[in-house]
C-alpha cells in the first residue's frame, strides 16, 4: 500500500506532461490565405470548398491517376526549423514532396487527375492514406522563394513551410 500513492502520482504527472507539449504548427499557421491559382482555374469558395462547389472526384477500385508535381515544389519542407533536423519520428511538421506524392508524418497524398499545376503552384484533389484510413482532400501548394504555403479544405487551413 505504501508504494501505490507514488505510482499514482507519477502516472498523473506523466499524463499532464504529455498533454502539455506544444503543437508543431506555427502560431499563425491557421490563417487561411488566398493563393494565386494556375491559369483557367476557379478559386475555392470562401468556406474552403473546391472550385464551383464541385465535389471530390469519385473514387473507384482502380488506383488514382497521379499527376506529376512540379520540381520547384519537390523536396523537404518544415513547419519549424526542428522539423528539418530532428529524427523522422520527431519531425511531425515535416512535409516531403516528390514527383508523385505528398508525405506527411503519418499519411501520404497522391494527386488525382483534376490537379492543375504551374511552375511554382499546384492545386486539386489528393487521395490520402494513413493510420488505417483513406480520404480525399482539396489542396493548394504555392512556392514563394524558400517558403511553401499549403492550403487545404475540410476544414479550411493554411500552413507555411520553410525549405529544409
């Protein structure tokens, strides 16, 4: 009985410490910003819906058709400087973009065939998979120098990354 109180106290302190860790998202990252869109592309609605209230492309048993991602967007991008230097297990704000996908901490997104791109921008629907789930989300990426702004819908949010 004497050892029970310290164990309970330790468990309580450990759970409070685990919940108090700061989020890797930058303080101003939830500010939705308007991004320039490639030519002939309508803008999303103010509520963050895809252009012209379109719905996400229907998914089928066939794998999605991947569109190439522009080379200017490819590479490693971090929400914080630590995302670029920390081991992958701790780099929760790291975004790795290659020619065929967006890779986040625990999910991957493949562009669908409605994705449009320019030399420094990309927008459209992505087929995501991660943590045993799958979903489709509208994403817009825009590079400006060594910064990348990623805007998503459902819920609407905007994140600014720095080139690693």
